[in-house]
C-alpha cells in the first residue's frame, strides 16, 4: 500500500507515510524546530462541533437520550471550522501506464491492476462501481477468474472501488497468482482488458442492474441485527457523506439506472490510465529502487496502450461472457408457522449414519436457516499425511463448487467447507428458499469427488507456500501454535505436515479419499425458518445422496471408531518451560505465552475463572503494557481447549526477552494477590453484576444463537441452559469462595497451579536465548525439550464428547 502511495504526486496528501514512527514524530520535527505537542494541540483546533457527528443508541426513550446528549456533549465548542478538503488527483500523467515489480517478504505472487476513477460516492444512487465490480469480480462461468483459474494461473480474484476520500478513488482488480500464472502475467492483463472491451461492446444491461437492486433491497430489509458498537460506528460514518434521509441506508440501495454513468466509469478503466503492481520473490536481483519507509525493493517500467493492445491479441481465446440470470435469488421469503415451542435443540432423527439436531427460529422472524453437517471421519487425522490430504480435499471441494455456488453467495446464500479436528464440516446459511438446491450440489460433489490433477497441483502449490509463510507470522502466534502442539493429543507439527505435503502426488491423494470417507458419521444441526418434517427430509436426502448410491465412497462407521481430541493434564505446582528461537530472525519481536490450566468444563469453576478474567484483564493490560511498557501486544484472557479451561497471558516485545517477560507476568500475579484479597464487597458485587449482564445479553441474530447451540453439540457438553445455570450460580457466589478459588488455582505458588510458559526468542534476543537454555532449572520447574516425549509422559483429561451411540432418542 505504501508503495502505491510512494508512486504518487509528492505534493498530494495521498503520497505521505500513513503510519507515525520515531522519525516522523520526533527526529524530523526537531530538525525543523517544531514542538510535536504544540503541533498536536494546533491540530486539535480542527475539531469543531459543526464538523462532528454523533449517534447514541439505547433502550431509553428519545427524550431521555436527548437530555443525556445535551448534558454530556454541550461543552463541545463550535468554532465554525471548515472541513479539510483534499486535492482531487493524487496521480499525474507520469504515475500512470506503469508496471511496478516489487519483492514481498512472504511467499506468493500477487497482481493488482488499478485505475484512478471518479468517486462513486457522488453517484451512490446509480452505483456504477457496484455494477462493474459485480461483473469484473464475478467467478462463474465465462468470467475472468473462471478462465484464469481453469488455466491454473490464479487462486482468487477481487474487484472493486476503494477510497479514503470523496475527492479521489481507485478501481482495482487483485489476484493471487500461481507459479504458472506468474509466467503468464501479460496474458492475464490482456484477458482483463479483453473483458472490459466485451463490457463496452455488449452495452450496459438493465436486467443486471435490476437483479442487483433486488438483491440489495432484500439484503437491506432482512439484514441481521449487529452489535450496538458496530451499528453506531457504521451509522455515524454515513452521516458525514449522505443527506439525513439516507443516514440509515448510505450507499447500500442503488436504485437509479443510469447506463451513461456506468459507461463513464467503464471508460476510465483504460490502458491510458492503468497502473500494474506485480509482487514476487522471483524479482530478487532485478530491482533498482527501494521505497523509503518499508524498504520494499521495486522497479518501474512503462506500459503503453500499444503494449496492452498486443497483450489483448495474445490473451487466451477462451469464451468470455457476462453472467446468466441468477437462479439463487429467493422468491419465497414467507415465514413458516412453527408449532414447536422448544427453547433448546432436540434430536429429531437418529440412524447408524447420522444424527439430526433441530431448532426452529423462535426469536428473529427471519426467512433464513443455518445448516451444519459435521463429517466425522476417524481416518482424517491419524498422521500428518492424513491431515494435509483431508485439508487439500476440503480446498478442492470449495474450488470445484466455486463457479456454480458463486451466484448463491451473491444472492445471500453462503456456504463454507472447513477442516475440523476429526474430519470436515459443511455449513450453509442464508435464505431458506433455495437452500436445498445448493446443499444438494455440495453433497453430490462430495459423493462423486474426482481428482483433477491440474487443480490438485495448483492448490498444493498454494498450500505449500502458506505453510512456508508461517515462519513470517508474529512470534506470539508462533508461541500459541507451540502451546497447542504441547496440549493436544494427535496434533502434528507444521514441519512434518509441510514435508508430507511436498511429497504428496495426485495418484496417492486419489487413493486416500475413498479411504478417508470409508468410515463416516454425520452430526447435523438445522436451525431457522424450517419445519421439522423438512429438516428430516433434508437429512434423509443427504444420506441417500452420499451413502445410498451405487459406487458411493462413503460408508458408515461403528461407534467404537469415534475419534475424540483430548488435552494433556499438567502437574500441580509445576511450571513447565518451552523455549525456542523465532522462525524469522529478522523479526526483532520476542513473545511469551503463559498458560495456567485450571479445570475441565464445570459450571461453578467456570464462573469463578470468568470472574477472575473480568477483574484482572484490564489491570494486567495496564501494568504490563501501559506502566511497564513491555510491548504493544499484552493481554490476559480465557482459553478453552476441548473443554479444558485456562488463563492465558500474552506479551510480545522488542524491549525485553521472553524470560524477563515471563518473570514480569509472575510478578503481576504476585502483586495482584493483595488486590484480590482486599477486594471490597462493593467491587465484588459490581463485577459479578457485570458478568451476569454480559451473560444475559440477548443473541443479536440467528447466527449467534446457532453458534452457541452448535458449540454445545460439537463440544459434547450439551449444556443448552448454560447461561441460566451459570447466572444462578453467580447470584449465589460468595466473595470468600472466589478468593479461595484464586488461592487454590491461580496465585503464584498455589497448590493446584499448573503452568506452561512458551517463549519465542526473536532476532533482538538471541544472546538471551543461548543463556536461557544453558541455565539450570529452578526448583518446581521442568524444561520441555521434546514436545512429544513430554506429551507421552502426561495423563489426559477425559473427553466431554461421546460417540454416535452416546445420546439415545429418549
């Protein structure tokens, strides 16, 4: 992003460095004789009531809210400031018709094609960029992406307008390239311009605009309720840009068909004003410039319209065409009459192949449904090879479905297929009218799965790069990964998965898939605007599609083969250490994650631990980040691993090494001990009330409610009344019980304190790392040098999850 800004007019604000650092906020101002604090106070003068907007959202009456606003905000002065205006054109002629080659830090090749365009905010009722991004970013048959994907050149494509100003804007097409795509950059750019030419020649289509109007209106009228903090920030942002009658709508409802306006923006996407940014590590040694702020190596070449014309002529000859009418736009948005009044999910159906949990929508009166199909496949994770093969199977399923299901997503029908610890999960959510069409297509793709070698190798290549990129992840994320590796049984290290992936070939992968699916059980959850008999027929149809067809790869499994994940049990009064160098030594940051294991899911222990987290999280942040300034990232939070509840303190720092950070975490707990013991009755009750209030907060939408109940089903806890039972216990909780819990499990030296400290040493702290690993272990500590040897030596917590035979119909 900074490279794009760097290659702009030097006298335009867009050109500036967008993040402050020591040089911009200290060194340079001093050289110019400026006092940065005085400059800040001068800048504050721009804040005037006439330029400010306010949204207050509450349950109180409007009169009550108005008096609150008048009392709290009347002192904000109106100094009649004028709004700061930005010049309109950040790019002059010399910044156009450019091909910029840049070297990224992480693995992967990327291509971004950009044009300066007239900001759509001035034509929000016409929505010209919305129309164009719909067509250019389409992923169905005949689209740019579908063709370059089938050729094995790209993994994704996004198109749309982006701007941080009403005075200028950019339209961009971005994509991640494969290695083959890197070799065909000119062909890809030629194909993009070929499609733009097609849009000009075929004209602007009223039916496409009308289709988008229907979808946008439906999306607006049936939008899900969001959290108040999101609602007020979104609304206040629209107030700056739109007239009062549009404040709750903004640009979300284009309604005025203006083909000339669309054509105007389409004409701006020309070879005369294009900028192409091409990122790849393959450019090492061939760049001649360095961007000053991030030290990005790059070079610039000119791309003339005649060159673009040549690329168009050489582009693939595959047939480009505009999308067909969208079959997934719902026609029936009626609400089903529900006679069941069950508050909680119930089992409607159970066979040796599946179990169906069902809950009608009793809260939101929305024509939507959420369906989760969990494929429990015990052969999915017994080895690194199995895990990466199952992961690739999931990626390929989504890849195969993409062209067909893209229209469904546009029409508000979303699906995802993702890896789980014991197989994979299919989730479908949105308007219930056309849901079964999409679900049926997904199930048929699973049942009739075939390996397409060209797609297999393209996705494998991307997966390898993604694994390799883990070394560039933040040290605190690396520490969290090592912690999971220590805690969970049947979890494989990334290096072994990368090795297995690198060796995987399409023929052996093709043999694995029938093996994977040969033992399968389906856990199903259907929730929303759907009747019980419909839910039963959906699951019956799924069984018929994937289990009961000739040559089907999917077979049932016996209850004894049900696979469960379990967590190791740490030892009381023992602190375990795992110390390791960061994977990317150019990253100066180090990190510590201190994990305090407390208990297996239990209502009374849960509320005590949650209360401690509520009481301690802000003081921990204040002490470790604000007072001691140990690092920008500092937090104390709850952690749950397959029902095992714990506390986790995370710090990432360039200032101090992880051993020092860990010692400061211990010191915080020692200091906080007196705060807990001296907690007043008033503060105790206030915090208990705060926790109760947060638990009693209502679900905002169907997806939140679904996530809660599915979480209970997936974990095997089935505590559908968890909120009520935990709130009842909180109301009865005594301060002395809470303090006893802290003394027993959390304070340093507590008899049942069980701790792991994972420490990742960055480039700044290698000397400290060598010193740390040479030191003798203090009393009551254990240094982990072999993660898997350590795991084998520890007992496991019992699993909360039973198998398919655990829950009976009665």
